[in-house]
C-alpha cells in the first residue's frame, strides 16, 4: 500500500444527488482527519446545491451503466489503493462487493435496501433480496443509517457481519429563526414513486377546505404535478438549499409521505428546526422513533388536523427536538470512526493511522 500521511476513503455512489448526496457530504465533514475521494455519476434533476469538493478532495465522475462503472472503479482503486472503500446505496454496493476489492476494506451503507421498494414486483424484490444475501459475506462493515437498516443487515448476514449505526444528521445552524406561519404544511423532494406525491395530494385534498395550505418544493413528472395542483398544493419548483431551509423553518408542519426510506435528511432537518413532523407509517420512520405517523391519508390528515391545537403543536415540536438530539453530528462521527477503525484495525478513539 502506498504510504501517506492520512488514510484515504474512496466513496462509491450510484448517483450523486438528493438525500444520498446530502448524507454523503455529512459523512465527509464528520471525519475530516481522513482524505476523501468520491466516485459516482451525476444525477440530473436531483441537485441539492451543496458543494461536494470540498470537503472531498475530488469527485471522479463515471458512467452509471454497471459494466462501465465497474471498470471505472477498478481503475481508480488500482491507482489510489484506498484504505477504505465506502459504498453508498444498493447499486454501488453491488459494484464494490462484486469487485476484487478485499472484503476487509469494504464499508457499505445501503441508504435503504432496494428490496424495500414497494414499486417493484414481488419477484424483483425477492431477486434483489437474494443478491444482497449473496453479497453479505463480501461486506467488511455495514454502516447503517437507521435501526431498521441495521436490523435488515443483521438478518442478511445471519448476525455474522460487523454492523455499526451511523445516524444521518441535519446541519441547520446557519438558518435564521422564523415564526412559523399557521396551518402551513411543507413537503420536499423529487416527484417519484418513493416520495409518493399521490399520498401527499390525498392528504392535502382532505384539508384544503379547513384553512390548511400545502406546498411541495421539488419537481418531477407532469402526472404527479397535475394531481398535486388539483388538490390545491402550491408547487414552486426546485429551490436552493438555503431557500428550502428558510421555507421549512417558517412552515407549521413538515409532511413526509414516502412509501420507503432509509433515514431522510429533510425529515431530520425539520426536526432540527423544531418543526412538527407528520408522516406515513413505514418501518424506517417507525424505527427512528418518529411520532405522528399514520397508515392512510385519512389518518395522516387527522394527525395534521390535531396540530391546529396550540398545545398539540408544542408537544409535536418537543418531539422533533428529541428526535434531533438522537441524530447529532457527534453520534455520526462516533459511528463512522468505529466503522473505519474496524477496517483499519485500530481502536475507534485512537489516533488515525494507516496500518
């Protein structure tokens, strides 16, 4: 291995954008004593407005097609000889673990296992689950972003894999405090099957005549847009990260209607800003301890309606602050140091050295 002053982590990402990019940037910032290089293709339409370089030393774009991405990974790994290879997302997990990279060097963060996707057929989900189980022995450490993800990782490896909880975090210290506008509800993200704008629109339609105003920051296919607009949802399109956080800070409620998730950063940003959170009950959010979850649009609408009471609103804000406290930057740093120490063969609190 090439000698160097600081250990090098090669981050391999299926596609840069959205929540995965935000989570990745947080990882880079949490452990600045490592050098970081990112390999992955851009993801058009999912820009977050956050700079990847720095905190990474550099970003190496690559094709998204599996064979070409695998070749790009082979070339950069042979040239850099990184001390840790950290795969982010299911597809990147396949590229890395199906390569010749030594198992003991691999850290894998699924950011929600692909077999959790409810838009896939049962056959495809079983196939993806089988691939994950087959590749589990090729995983040095699973750095799980939620208790749900850690539980699934343990099941896939039959309890044999090293699993470390590395919570996602929200960094909102630069957001100016704001007085929330009463009865305003905000959703954030690209219109997609995962985020399920149809569920969001159904909730909005049930409350539009009761004085509640709904906004969704994001964009996507026209089919989703037309349904949202038909149910009275304001659609300002994409905004900069600063504008999104400012709008979030001034909204009365954050609504998360995704059909599957890992540990969504936008939800954690709402918690960090003390915004009450209402959401769809899915295993990931339940495992994070999010309150105010409902199984149907009617139940979710009832949860929002209840927040018209000032006491209920304050209690929901307190619950969000408690959620934020469990997802501190210090907790993420401890988890990453533990995961990387397991790969490097050092103690988590020891001075970082290349073995």
